[in-house]
C-alpha cells in the first residue's frame, strides 16, 4: 500500500515537472496571428464606398451600364399595377391555395 502511494507521488511530481518545463519552453514563443486577413484583401469599408458602374438587368440578367440600369428601374417603377390575369386563372390559383391550407389543417381528409 505504501509503495503504491510513493509511485503515485513520484508520478505526480514527474508530470508536474514535465508540464512546467513544457510551458516554460513553448509558452514564451511569439506566435503569428492567423486570424488577420491577407494583406492584399481590400477592407469592407473601402468596398462600401466603391461606385458601381456596371449592373445586371433584373429581368434577363444582361449587363447594363449605370444609365441603362437607372432607366430600367424608372420604367419598372412606372408600372403601377401588375398585368391583369384571366379570371379563370385567378380562381384556379385561389382554389389551389385554399386546398393547400385545408390539407394543412385536415391532413387525414383526401381532397
């Protein structure tokens, strides 16, 4: 029993000594910071102030100049109402939406 206690004490002292030596050897090193962005990366603050001179059309995705994009945006804003749908199509869409809601509320009923 006494021998076991001595072994445990020696092992504890050995582990403590090795840990202290490792901390003293490797704990004082200057480690370069990896979390910084690369030096060639442009900061976000500069990118926010950048003027965009090219744009894409929201309709078909073609490249537009800034003037063409502004003109297209003005044209899209002048349309006050979406085009009218056929009443039969509107009714079909309404019924499909109603069916979807009813299926969610009553999943056991087959519509």
